[in-house]
């Protein structure tokens, strides 16, 4: 049985706890399957000669061959493999292949648990590694449950009118903890084996009940996944790989959910909530430095092709716009390479990307996202927005008209013209593309978060000292 078949079999055994558009559905629903098809890309890479040298690595815990996406990076090479494979696989999907998120979460937990144990005498690290061995052995697919609802953003968790607006521990028992609250925007949760929870933010002593991290099967008692499903429009005649995959994001509600101690990785250690939140964010922003260039690759290809099909491929302004896209893709990618090369080993042995570069890369990607849509839509003209329905291109009464009047550059068939414009419409002018515009801004943390991260870790004094030296100013 392939890794993907094993994953699918596990999911189909889960209890239905997904709510979509007024229905309660199981994992055999086509909307969930579309998400599973996206995850499949990372499982199939393990046996694909083109990718398997990156997709399969040796576990630092057991020495056995495991999926890269269950591995915690040990060195620069591991991080570079991740960045390259993520760009390749996201390119294949024409979007987010989604498997990086849990990897970012487990990498962060592996570091924070060691630091907590060293400083506070807790026993989380070995416990987490025991869980990680199970995760690796079974090649599980996890999500990242970080973002809390947060209520009034100006208030800390303990200051909210409703304490459940941040996920919290409501009871500590001999055998585990009980948690209440929810996590928002949880990509993959409906088709993940496990929900992996980390804190959203730094906390104070009064927020100790909200400082919690754990992993739990996504159909555990008390979990409701209230989800949205997004997919490029279904095709009736011109089938295309882009349209076969989808995504679901859920509001994951934890209604008094019991978590056994062996799956709890932080419980009350408020001093480390911010550290773990930022560790996850750092890895996830590093991942963006691989996936966003893949999205930009698609923008570049689509812009170049549509200009060519329109007969204006050599127009100077189009070439300039293409160069702008190339600069964005490669700068973001280069930030990821820099983050990998100048990363550092943590006390746990896990290798951490350089925070400055991963944040700078993610920021640059986030603030450019709408510009990329701008360039593609400006080049494509209005047809992706107004082109008739796919079925009309196959209605014998009007097919001739549509074939004739969608023609552009001679020598390119009516079907290829149709295919390209319909792809651009799905990719950039649809409900699906709207989701990815927001994801491009906010996924991994809104650009303001990267600005705050960079500002607060930057050595500004060194720059002022430099200018003092140049200007001959003595303190
Ligand atoms: C498509 C998509 C997929 C996602 N997938 C996941 C996922 O799988 N797992 C996960 O955990 N998260 C996920 N996220 C969540 C993402 O990380 C958040 O959207 C992001 O961190 C912003 O949080 P928010 O949406 O609550 O917005 P808000 O926190 O409301 O932020 C919106 C704006 O409000 C302002 N603001 C917020 N707080 C403050 C403050 N304290 N002071 C001043 N100004 C403030 C800023 O200008 C900010 O840009 C996803 C998001 C999207 C859009």
C-alpha cells in the first residue's frame, strides 16, 4: 500500500465531524477528497524519481528512511531540500501543497520543549520525541493549529470578556488535560490525521492557562471542524490537473477536549509561549520563501503565455512586468536560501532558519501578492472575467462563434486559447483566487507581523554606531 493509500485509509476510518454549508460530512465527501488530492502530491513525491532524493531523508531519531515532511531539520542541507521541494511541489499544484505546516509546527516544538526542560526542569522534550517517532513511523499528515480567535486584539488572553477566545486549559487531570476554545483558519484540519496546537503569541503569568501545546487526532471527541471548501471551478470538458485539487480551512472548535499527557508539549509555561509561537512562525515564513516563488512561477508563466497568445510577447512593458515578477520570485527564494545557509543549530539539535531572512522573505512575498495579480490581469485583458461558461464552448449551436471569436494569434488552436484563458480565470479571477489573495497576505502572519519581528530583533544600534563612525560623532 502506498503512503497516500495508507493516509486515505486512515482518514476514511475517522468519525464524521466536519461541518460545511449546513451539512455534517465525512472524509469521503468530494470536497475533502479534493484537499486529500493536494496532500497526495507530497506522498507521491516519495517514490517519484524526480523528487525522492529530497522527499525521503533519514530520521534523526531512528536512522530510518522517513518523509521529509515528518522530519525536523538537522542542518542547512535539510532546510535547502525543504525549500527546493516545496517550490517544486507547489509549482506542480499551482498553489499551496499544504504539507509544510505541520512540519513547521513539529520543528518549533522540538526546540521549545528542549529549552523548557533545560530551564524549568519539565519533561516535555522526550515526550515530544516519543510522539514524533510515532508521527514519523506512520508518515502522518498534521495541520498547524496556531491562530486563536483573539477577540479584542488590544487585550491579552486573560483580559478577554470570553476566556475561550484563546484556546485554554480548563482542567488538569492525572491522565491529561481538558481544553476549551478554538483555533481559526485551520488549513488541512478536515483531512489531517492530527491537529497540532501551538500558542499564537507571547503571554504573561496571568495567561498561564492559555499557554498550551499538544497534538490530537482530528476526529477526537469534542472537536468540530467548521469548514469552508475551496476548489478551482469544476471542469466538464477541458479537464486539467489544476482543477483536481482543493483546500479546506476550518474553524476548529475544542469543546472540552481531553488530551492525554503523552500528547501535551506545553501546559502553563507562559514564559515559552512567545518563543514557541515565533519558532513556528519562523519555520512557516521560511516555508513561504519556497512556496510563494512557486506561485510567482505560475504568474510568470501565465503572463508570458497570455502575452504570447495575444501577439504582444515582445512588447517592452510586458517584458518589464515579467522581469518584476522574476525579481520578486527570486528575491523571496534567495531569502529562504540565506535563511537556510545562515541558520543555526538549537540546543535540541534541530536546525533553525535565520529569523531575519525568513521574515524579510515572507514580508516581501506578502506585500507583492496583489501586484502579481495586477500584472497578470493587466496583461490578460478582460476575457478571464467575462468569457462564457465552459459548456457554451461545447454547445453545437454556438461553438463555432466561440471558437472563432476567442482566436488571437494565428497558429494557436481554439482549444489551447480556451484552456489558457480558463486557467487564468480560475487562477486569478475566481472565488478560489480570492482565497489565495488573502492567504498571500495573511498566511504565516500578516506583513505587519514580519515587520514587528524584524524591528524587534534588528541590531539598530550597530547601524547608528556605523553612522556615528562615518560622521565622526563621538559619544
Ligand atoms: C487562507 C489562510 C490560511 C491560513 N491557514 C492557517 C493555518 O493553517 N493555521 C493557523 O494557525 N493559521 C492560519 N492562518 C491564519 C493567519 O496566520 C492569520 O490570518 C494571520 O496571522 C492574521 O491573523 P488574523 O486573521 O486573526 O487577523 P488579525 O489579527 O485581525 O489581523 C488583521 C490586522 O489587524 C491589525 N492588528 C492585529 N492585532 C493587532 C494588535 N495587537 N495591535 C495593532 N494592530 C493589530 C494588523 O494590522 C493586522 O494586519 C491562515 C490564514 C489564511 C488567510
